[in-house]
């Protein structure tokens, strides 16, 4: 007789990929356990793509104003303002469509690498699915952030409006500290918690043992933010 506690494939209903977009928030452990058995890919990444496009659309007026301001400071050779705006907007749209898949692929490969030290890799697809669903809070947070930024009158003001602790920092705060504070918001915290739960579910281990993997992802994300902040600072943005 099979053990009902381990025979999840027979005793648990198949996960509903679209419904999992909600249950990953309300019942993350059970959802990730089910998805570890039957990974779903499209729903979470489609959600991120749509959220990214909606966010870009909401911020379109601010984006155009920011482009015009940047164009006035340093116009790209051979480009009119209208062309510069079109190119930038198309680039942002493409980023919203490709970005989730690119990030998901990179993180899934990292998860597969770390899995070698945690009992072996489960294969690329389960990690890609897990990463996609873990990032659902970021998609929701991004939309809320975009809605908040639409209340700004300028791009500079919009950049100071966010849901993290960075919103409480004075304007003269060093960009390194500000970048660190910007990672501390409810949606980011939930995302990293879901990463730990999801990686643990795929590896069939306690989420606490995912600390190294989650820590590396956080450090990489913070490093990219610091590089971006340094580049913007050098450009006077």
C-alpha cells in the first residue's frame, strides 16, 4: 500500500495553472508542491508581460516628458525628438514582453545550478515555473507602483514615489543606501519568501534550506541596482 503522505501525484488534484496565480499568494506551500509535480509555464509569465505593458502605458506621459528633458540635454545624433520617443517607447514595450522570460530563464538556470548541491536538479522546467509564480507579487507591485507614479508631475518626482523604505530617505541620501532601502518593500519581501518556499518545494526540502539560493538572488538584484544607479548618477539623471 502506498504512503498517502508521499503519493502526492495520486491524492492531490492537478494544479490549475491560472488559479495558481491566486493560490500562490494564499496557499504558497501547497501550490508550489503541486506545481513541482506538474509545472506550468505560460500563466505567470503572461501575467508579468501584461502587467509590464499596462505599467508602461500608464507611465507613457511621464516617459515622454522624461525623454524630452533628456533630449534637450543631449540629443542623440541624427534623431529627432519624435523618433527618439518612438524608439524609447518601443524599447520599453519590448522589454516588458521579453524581460520576464529573460529573467526567469537566468534565475531558473541559477536554481538548477544550486540544486546540484541540494540533492540534484529537478530539470529546467520546474525551476522556470517556480520562478514565474514566485514573481507574481512583483507584477502586482509593479502595477501599484505605476499607478502611484501617475500622480507625479515630473519624472524626477515619480522616481521618488515608491512603496519601499527609500521613500522615507532624504534626497541627499547616498544612492548605495537608497538602493538598499528600495529593496525593502512588501512585494519584494513576499517575492523572496516565495522563492524560498518554491525552491524548497521543487527540491523537497524545508524552505529554510533555500537561504543560500535566495541570498544570492538578492545580492545579484541589489548589484544590478547599484550599477544602474551609478550609471544614472554619472549621466546626471
